[in-house]
């Protein structure tokens, strides 16, 4: 029976991902069949998890996913591993105020599956006060059990001793103490970490993290903290219906943000997924009956996409008779133009009338519930779909197309209409995670 634990922290930037990858890589070296999941919406960390474990990444999101889907995904992971490590997002209790257990916080998963929490504490700039932080997290929610601590950014042996001695009366073991080491950090860009596939010498970096984990984390103690993972099995919940029997999926350095659970759900429903590369100037395969352009970093490849004539002509021909949908970066490529960070405008596919700019940057971030205003690749008219936005691009020209969705934020506050539709073509900045409740 698989066991599991949650790795979380008081806030972002505490070192959760570094500790998670170190543990995953070190445990894999021991021959442990380990899987990893990310709490909440995130494309980048699960790709690093996959590289460290050798198994596909996974997202578990208590706000965006119905409970049956969370149980199904957790049961699948439990059935193919000895240990499931769930990395939290932001702080342990950070989520959307609303229904208990449906906030999107890592604490929801800890309570739902009764999994212990391994708390990563960045102790730079403090010593004994770290014990007060731990005490607060221990007592905040009776359904969430902090079972162990990893200290991060430890300055010296004296520093480690001061912190651990202050924590000793609390009865929570310190199972790791990681010294300050800037070389362990992963490179970042505007949407977070540089993607795993772009990281130079990723295997070597994971090797260094594994060595760090072996030296500075008590791996036996961490394994002993884990508890049996007992999700409700037997459900066949699908996150989203497939947009066709054969789905042409843009897949290259410009189009990378697609959730593994969505693709797995399409395959379970019997769909074939056929990848193609716009950056290699490939058109969507003609034998497919729908085309999906995921998010990613088209702004970094705008010149190449503008010059990919076979891709652009092929997509226009495809869209004349079959559905084409673009999420975030894919939506940007469906428009008339894209302005890159240097202010240069590049012609896109012109299948929708809007234009976007990365030169005028404004962060849009948060959970979204979308109510579809017309039939599309992500559902029928009136269907609710839950997901999120995370982008810096802005609309500089709205075009004259009809909107695709009516949006609300994570607390149900109306945000107006968004996205666009024209003929068989639809798109929006919104990333879909799972179906909500039908109207």
C-alpha cells in the first residue's frame, strides 16, 4: 500500500521545491518507487518532479477539481508507487476563502487524506523564533498534523543547534537541516522557474540535489513519517471531455502548458493525441478532427512563429472545417498580432481579431470559473469549467469577435466576459483544469 506525505512551508520562497526535488531524487536512488504531485495550479514544478522520479507529474487542486477527480488521481498515483510526495504551493494554509476543504490550499489535501506535513522552514535571519512559527502551524488546524521539519538556509552548526533546541519541547522532529548554498537554486523567468526541458544539465543538477538530500536530510526518518494513502477508488471522473476523437496538440518550446491529468483523461475517454510542432513549421495533422494550442512562451518565439508559413496556412485551413482552441499563449497566437518584450510586433494567425502585448506587462493571476457562452472545444453552452489565469500579456486590441466565457474569480465575484470565438475558433487566457457544475 502506498504511503504519502505533504511538503509545505509558511510561504513561497522557503525552499519547498529544492527540498522536494532533493528528496525525490535521493529516494529514487534508493530504489523507492516515488511519485510526486503539486498542490494547486502549476505546470512547471510537475515537470521537474517527473524528471526527478521518472514518472509523470500530477496536480491535485481542491478548488478547481471535484472531490471525485482528486480521489481518482490520488488512487492512480497510489497504485503505481510506494510513496507519494505532494508539494504544496505558497503557504500551507494559503487558498481561497470559501467552502471548507475546497480552498486550493495544501492543508485541504493533508486533511482529506490524513497525510502528515513535512514543514520546510527558512530560518535565515532567525533562530529560536523559528520554534514559535512551528508552534503556530501545529495549532492552527486540528485536522492538519505537522509531523516533521526541514530547516533551510542554515548558517552554521551553532545556528542549527539553536533552532533545534528551541523546537525540542514541541515534540516535532527536525529531520533535515540544509545549509545556505546558492548553487542549489533553479533558474527563473517571469512565470516562475525555467522549464525542466530548458534546464542545462538537469540530470547533473538533480544529482547534486540528491547528494544534498543524502547528506543533510534523514531519509529514513522522512519515510517513517509517511502514512498510508487511502483515497476513494473506483471513480471514473474525467477532468474535461476530449475535444475530438483525434486531437492535434501543439507541443514544442512555445506550447508546453498542458496538464497531464487532462491529456490522461482524454486518452481514457478513447481520444488519440497527435503532437505537432509549430516552431518546426508543422501544420496540424490533416487526419485530426480538432486542434488544441496550449499555453507556453510564444512571446519568446514570436519571430519564428510569424515566419512559420506552413503552420499558419495549415492552421487556417484546418479551422475552416474543424474546432481550434487556444489557451493563454495559444490564444495569443490565434490573434492578429503579438508584441514581444522589445516592443516589436509579429503577425500571428489572424484567426481571431485581438492583439496582445508582452511589452505592456501586467500580471493576471488567480482562480477562475468560466461559464461557456457558446459550444466550444472545452464544453457545451452553459457548462462551467474551473481553472486559472497566470500571464503577463495584455490585450492591446480587442477585435470584434464574440466573447467565449463569462468569468468569475475564485470567490464567485463576476469579472465580465472574456476570450473570443469566431467560426470554429475559440480561445481565452483561461487555463482549464476540470469541469464544474452544469448550469
